[in-house]
C-alpha cells in the first residue's frame, strides 16, 4: 500500500514539475512575442546645421524629404527650394551610425544634384515645389506640391540619380487645381514611400483637398487622402481617408501661422505605414507625432470625388500614436522628412528624420536619429 502511495505521489510531483516547465516556456515565448511586437523607438541623438550653410555653391536648407540607398549606404534629401536660391536639387548625405555616439561628424554632405526637366535643363524659378523623395532601387521618385496661386499642378516624376527626368506618374483629376477643387496651396503631395515589396507607391495630401473639407484647426483634424499607386502598371489604384490630429495650440486668439499636416509616410508593408504629423503654432512651436497606420479595414474612396457630407459614412485608416516628440529631451524644428536607414549593431533598425528650416535664420537644419524594432 505504501509503495502504491509513493508511486502516486511521485507521479503527481512529476506532473506538477512538467506543468511548471510548460508554463515557464510558455511565459518566455509570450514575453518574447510581446517584446517583438510592441513598437519600440529610442532616440539616439541629433545633428544640427545652421541656416546659411553653403555646399558646392548652394545654400543647404529646405530639406523636406529623405530616402536611403542601402547598396551605397548613402541618403538623398530633397530641398524644397523652388529654384529660387539655386536650381531645384537634392543632396547626397553620409550618416555614420557605427561610432559610439552621435556627433557633428556623424552627418556629412557629400554631393548635390540639380533636377533636370524634360528638356534636360534645370527647372525655372517658381515652377515646382519639390517635397517628397523615395529611392526605387535604381532611380528616385520625387513629388512636387505645385502652386495653387500660380496654377502650377502637382506632380510625381521619376528621376535618375544624375537628376535627369525620366517619366511622369499620372495624378488623379480630383487632385488637380481647378476653380473649386484640387489641392490646397502648400498642403499637397508632401510625402512619398515605396513598399518593401516594390509593388506599390504611397503618397498623401498634407491636408484636405478643397472639395473634401476644411484644413486642420485647433478643434478638428483635416480629412487627407492617401493615394496608392500600382508601380507595375504605373497607375493610381486606391485612395484612403486619413484624418490628421487638430492643431496643437492653447489659444485660438493668437495670430500668426497655425497648421497641422501629414508630412511624411514610410511603408512597413503593403497595408501598414508610419505617418508623421507636424503641428505648428506660435504658442507651442513645432509638435511632431509619429503614428502607425493600418489600411486593411479602410474604405477605398477612389470613386468619391468630394468627401464633404460623406465623412460619417466612410471608414478611415486606423492610426496609433507611437511617439510624441514633446516627450523627448529636445526642441524639434520643422521635421518633414523620414526614412529607415541600415540595421544597427544591436539588430534594431535606424530611423532618420530631417527638418525643413524654411531658409530662416531662426531655425536650423536638424537631423534626428532613432533606433527601432519596427
């Protein structure tokens, strides 16, 4: 009898220990999965360049978009100079992320390339407003916001790395400047990104089209359109509703510029993006927020020419706040460009952001460097 009890007792102990082991392994797996899936973004440092800096007979500034060439380990940053201070151009940068810390030597300008139009000449002054840039693997796609006041239409064009214009992507008619519709001035195609699959290109309006609703204010955001291109066909394929945050401001009575807009996108895959919003008001300065965006449940609004009075019936993209830069120990300038860089020594991915200094001596060209598990 005692022998039988001992056997039962040993069996129970064995079962209990086995359960503990299984639970322990399960907890480790769950913890590992949780750590892998929760987005983590760590600020590594910043490098600032003063307004007025010259490089190869051009004034460095207006950097409103940046993209990474992994083969050559260099970056291309587009200037939004409208061929006023120098011909429209992009800069080539080297960013050394192998050093122990971020310093002034981390970021280096190594070249500048003039954009050439279809005639092979530089763009005349005030004929474009270059804002977005993305590397295709062999060439660059660059967007221009156009100019509503001058009736200059927006564009998305492919350029060689030598700056030569190669082709146009068609812009849907609803985005084009017309009497009572189209892009808002200085709130158009501010961003470009290609999916890792190389199948799709995304761009978006910074604020609503004229016929879609109002620009952002301190109470409500603005209904932007995200535009998806099929790069194999070279045609726009879908559009999605993206609603910005309201302007960050403590008072509506203060005068001066107040704005918030969708200034940059990065494609994580074919249906998920990172979005960057930049708010500015005199009382708060620049407020930068980074979101993760999910397109999978959003309605395709490509066939809807005007969103006015239809917004309540449309499912917008879902977005989740990942980082409010106000919580970092830095003063953000007018951040407008963002790209992933190389994988870092710890296995995380680098994330690079740049600011448009508006060629204003009260501002700087700011390069922010992060690491992330995204």
